C-alpha cells in the first residue's frame, strides 16, 4: 500500500466517500478531464470545474477533498485493476464459471464411478471369489457323494479347476465350477426307472451293431419318474453317436434273456406288470438296476 492510500485510509469516512465521488464525477466528465489535463495549470482548472459542478448540484465540497479526488484520479487509486493472468487467476475463473461446466464434469465423474463399480462387481469381485467358490462347491459335492464313482468324478473336476487357477485360466476354472454344480445337482436327484408301457409306444427294440452286423443288441425303453410320478429329463450318452443328450426316455442295453422276459410280460395282456426297472438314490450317479445291464444306451430309434 502506498503512502497516499495509507493517508486516505486514516481520513474520515465522509471525506473518503466524497473523494471517491469526485473521481467518479471526473470519469463521467471525460471531455473536461481530457481537455484540462492537456493544458497548463490543469490541476487548478480541474478544481475550478469541479467546484462549479458540485455548486450546480447544491453540494459543498471542501477544496482538500477536491484536491484528493484529482490526485486519486491521476494515481488511479479507485480504479479496479484485474489480476494478472496466471494459475491462480485461471483457477478463480473456473470456480466462478462452475455452474456452466460443473454439471458436465459431475455427470462424467458419476458415469466413470458407475462403470468402475460395475466392473468391480461383475469382474473383479467374482474373479477373486472363484477359488473359494470352487473349494466350497467341491466340499459340498464330496459331502453328498456316496459312491466311489461320484467321489472320483468330483476329484477329477476339482483337479482340473486347480490347474486352471494356476494357469490363470478363468474360463477353464468357471467351466469346472459349473461341472461341479451340475454334478451336485445330479447327485441330489432321486427317481425311479420304469419300463415304458403305453399304447403306441415301444417297450423294447434290438439293433444290429455296425461293426458286427450278424449280432444283435437288445434294449429296454425306460423313463425316469420322481416321487410324485412326474417324468424327469435325464442326461444320457448315446453309445451309437457318443453324444450326451437331455431326454425324457431312453433305451438301456440288456441281455437277450431280460429282453425276452419283458417281451413275454407285455404280450400276454399288453401290459408290463413288472415295469419297475431301477431306483436312483441320492448321492449316486447311476440308478440301482433291478436287472443286469451292459451300461450302454441309445436315445433315438
């Protein structure tokens, strides 16, 4: 702060206000200011002009105030000077104009935040939970499994899952998890096998195998029923194609003696009296068959 400004700050408020009014008057009387400042004795002439202006308004302004106003005008004491351009100025301008750009920035930030949260929930978190999910599902399957085959199948799938995790193969690990889930669902199922015996439907059939046309493979057609008698869909591997299909009925390969016995049962009155062929218990992958089977099956005939 210069000495003039310091002195002005110490003067009575009325004098300061009058001095500011004098400066304002001089600015509005640009013709007077411009003309008088270019002539000799301009300060005295300016003071005289100012006295006339205020006298015409009926306002009495002391000479020292008029002189203070003229001096302040020349020193641009009451003139606003914008701050020099710089980082602070740019930040201040940004802050002042925040209503214009703030909503767009906020919207972009919200979109980025939502995308980050979505990516974490759908990708990062599930990936981190994958090892624990596999272990938990494997434990669950082992607790349900009651047969050596079911136990061995669970261990085989879990070993493949561990290999996939070590190789950072997320796709393979998730496929193994799905296989464990499917295995558990199959182990949980309970149903009975019944020989199909309805008008217009076959209860048995035979085929000549491609590799030995002189031989015959005999089959009994069965279906799976739950405790309420509802027909279930079961996954069966067709021995002729090697494909596993979801079917509601299929044909199990049996020996000729079993085939002839079922045929005779149906031929006497058109009804198979002893149509119960096996039971699938919880914890097992395969039914407990009432008669020996070869293990082969077909799904189409």
